[in-house]
C-alpha cells in the first residue's frame, strides 16, 4: 500500500507499506508524493491512486483489496521467486524476529542485526 504522509506536519512523505514493514521517503513537494504514489499504484494495480480526505478508512480498505495478488504479479513480471517468510528468536535477547528468508533484520528490543535463515 502506498499513502502520502507527513514527517513533521510539514515535510511530505511517501509511506510504502510492505508485508514486512514500512518505509517512508521524504519529498520537497506534496505534488511529487502524489505523482510517485500514482505511478506505483498504476504499476501494481493498473489504476492511479485516488486521494480522498473525507473517507480515508474506506479508501485504505479499497486500496488493500486492490493489492490482492499484486506482489506475486510483480515478482512474476521481473522473474523473481516468491519470498518465504520466516520467524525466529533473536540470538542476543530472545525477542521474536520476523521477515523474509535471507533478509537481515534489526531486533526491535536489543538493536542487534541478524540474517534470517
């Protein structure tokens, strides 16, 4: 899912939500954020993003439904194998770690980095 956001109530961001987390990209202009969101949404769903401010929850639900199977289509288009999600315990502190196999993740509790097997 791709949504426009604000870092500090002033700086526009493009918030990209993945199965494994979220990345936020800073922009100078809000129009650039909408342009990028439209391009990403069009690539994944075939339709540009719609920005309504009065029914944001309904729009999020509609957008989430439109992504059904989109990740697999993108992987197929680029000849990528499906990623396998794995979970394990942090070797340093025992906290749960979740991500894709082979991905290096940072433990949210102790801050150590580990490659998921």
